C-alpha cells in the first residue's frame, strides 16, 4: 500500500511510520494547522506578546516599580492581559502569563513575576 504525503500528495519513501515526504511538507502542513485562524485572534495574540515583552524587559528582578507613562511609551496596552488575581487584602493584579502588575497611587505600578 502506497502512502501519500498529506501536504503535497507525493509518494512517501522511507520508514513505515513516516507521514510526510519531506521536512518542508511537514513544516508547511503543521504551520497551516497551527496558524491563528482569524486576524482578530492574531492581533490579540500579538498584543499579549508585546505586553509580556514590555513587562519582562522592565521587571528583570521579579519585583519592581514603574510609571504608567513608561509602560505606555513602550507601547503597553492595558486592555490586554491573560488573567486577574484578587488578593485577600483586596488588591487586583492583572497578569500576562507569569508577569503581573498592580496599580498603585499617582500612576505608579508594581510589577511582579509569579513563580511557576
């Protein structure tokens, strides 16, 4: 029984469990499956990644303080985060994966990193 490559339809030569004719076809097939399905989803993921990079760049020690202006000037968008943590003391942290921030007085923010 001849197996055909699911990406290009060429005959597969080699090991019995081989699924693709080449690395290029395997990569192309997986890229199609794993790509973001819509522009909206891709844009949200890009904003989340950008916000995460900004927090990681500023918060190198795991806990630091910064200003709202510094975050905004770097392109941080406060509308995009992955989850919210409400503490027992009533503080609300917004997180982008393991990087979080807490709004303080006078437009200051406490940046924290969760231990995972």
